[in-house]
């Protein structure tokens, strides 16, 4: 698919539903064929493919420093810097040694021409987790910290928590759901589980569909 330069800048009312539709497509694929994905990274690739193939995410836009780019990016760095506590949880800190990164992000096309390539504003971002079900695992909390932190200015944050044949999920279910419900007060969360032939209906928490 070749790049093109859109005649009109797509609005959030157009981009956000496409972003959510691609996520729901990934969830359906996971439930139907959970072992089609070897790792979480395979899921990143599937989501990237669905968004790219939609057409709107791969239009060319010129940045303030004169670079042509597209809206869709993987591993785009956070604005905020973080330090990791003894419990593994990320804490935003100006003295933090490193930035985080978003698994999948869509830049806001309304700001691209006003900002340099390395300083873009993210409209939508998604963080994915596959079988992150260990005791006291801070993965969900850390994802929510990146997606909802005010410094990063993410307007629409999504946390995808997928579980496949996990004994750890059964053992740590209460703690996992405490973290997911906490995250859902700040970002949009989807939980999907496959346990053998059992496939409960996915649960979508937060303001899905609202723009």
C-alpha cells in the first residue's frame, strides 16, 4: 500500500472508532485462535497491521522539522521519565534515567505540523499484556501509569489484558482484577480469557466508544 497525503486531516471522531475496531479485531482473533500468537509481540504486529491496512493511519504528514511521517507508530517513547521502585512499579520522576514506550500509538494529526518528529502529541495509545499474571506483578499498574500520566498527554489510552491457559491467573485473580478496575478509572481496559475450550465474553471497562 503506497503512502498518500490526505486532503483533509482526520478527526478524533474518525480515528478513535478505527483504533477501537482494530483492538476488537485482535481480541476476536485471540479468542478464536489463541495460539496463533506466540508472544505478546505477535499481537503488536497484528494490531499494527490492522491499523495500517485501514488506510487512514498511513497518510503522509509533514512535521515542523520537515520530515514526512505517518500517524501509526510502535514503541513511541513517553514524554515522562520514570524510575522503578523496589516493588517494580514505575514512578514518574524528572530525575528518572529512562523513558517508557507505548506498544502502539497514533499521533494526533492536528499537531504534527506544529511539532518536531521527536516531540509529537499522541492521540491514542495501547499497551498489551499476555499472561502477566504473576503474584504482585506490577505490569497493569505500570501500563496505566504510562497511559494516564498527565505529562504524556494521552487523550485515549487503552490497556489490553489477555490471558491464555494460565494457572497464575486462577491463583492471583483477585489482585489482577483489583489492578484492572483501578486502571479502568483512568484508561479503557479490555480483558479477554481463553481457558481450554472455555472462552468467556470479553469485558470492556471504561468509556469505550466515547470521543
